[in-house]
C-alpha cells in the first residue's frame, strides 16, 4: 500500500535512504506493522525474544523511542520501510558499547514475506555506513546462530569477517545454542568503499 506524502511520518535527523529503502526512527503508530513480524514464530526462531505479545511489541517501541531521546544516544532501532510506503517491514538495531563508546553491536529482523530480496543486506550495509561515517565508530560486530544461514550471509555480504565460533554459549528458548561472531573495522569498511568506487 502506498501512503501519500502528507500521511508519512516526518523524516528524522538520523533517517537513512538506500536505493530502495528508508530507515527511520520508530513511532507509536508503528506497533501494528512491527507486531506482524515480531509475533511470527518463524521470524523469531533464532532470536532471544518472541514471538511477542501485543504488549511486548508496544513495550519494545516505547523503549526504542526513549532511547532515541537519550543524549548522547547509545541505541538506534531503525525501522525499515520501502521508500514509497511508510509501513514498517523490519528493523536494524545498532547499540554502542565501550568506554568511550566507539564500538557497536548490530542486530536485524525482517517480516517473512520480504525475505530473499536482498533487503537486509541493503539495510545493514547502510547502517554500518552510518556507524562508521556519521558516528565515527571503530568497530561493528554482529552474531548469529550457525544454523541461521540467511543471517550470516547478510553479514558476509556486508563485508563482515567471521572471527569466532562459540559452542553452546547461549541458552535460548529451552536449549543451548552455538554462536558465530562477525565484525568489521572502520578501515576495512573504508577499503571496501574505495574498492567499489574504483570499479
Ligand atoms: C536473516 C534475515 C534478516 C535475512 O534477510 P533477507 O533480506 O532475506 O536477506 P538478504 O536477501 O539480504 O540475504 C540473504 C542471503 O542469505 C541467503 N539465504 C537465505 N536463506 C537461506 C538459506 N536457508 N540457506 C542458505 N542461504 C540462504 C540468500 O540467498 C542471500 O544470499 P545471496 O544473496 O548470496 O544469495 C531474515 O531471514 C530474517 O529476518 N530472519 C529472521 C530474523 C533473524 O534471524 N534475524 C537475524 C538474527 S541474528
């Protein structure tokens, strides 16, 4: 569904445009579209949360909105929308860590009907760019269950390096799970960008 410009949420200072997407802060009114994927057991299979109740989804949005007001800001939950439709189809989170906070952890989730179209690689690549170019971070890391091939392919497509395999380090939804760890440094990101421009 395409929503007219007048009905779109106001662009916020940290919104990011990619070829197809607009990444922006979350708002109260987003809870219905966020709940569509956050209540889907298949989407939540590898997550340490969910499937969410309506209340849990609303609480998540409230937390994200509170974090967006923090100064300095340590947590970014970018809602993913198509550029011509304001409906939220997924999200990418970027949480700053360290003293001073010059590193970050990235996480992401997408509604099932949108899988397999390169959307998350496009969104995560843009958020990594935001982390290095706007926030001047030194290092960004991410992790996933080794069985979650789509997730580690996203990290690899965004230029992240596999740097570790942890055995049964997380107890999620009744069983011990392994973790694959990935990261990328600012200089690796810059090299990758220069390589792309040279082509
Ligand atoms: C992981 C997730 C975000 C991927 O989003 P997406 O937009 O479908 O990802 P992309 O299309 O950008 O890329 C996915 C890559 O994985 C590959 N892939 C997808 N499913 C796969 C599977 N079952 N086996 C092997 N590869 C798979 C795709 O082919 C693609 O790689 P390619 O372009 O080299 O072919 C999405 O599946 C999702 O939201 N899953 C549920 C939540 C989740 O697991 N989040 C991550 C937690 S760490």
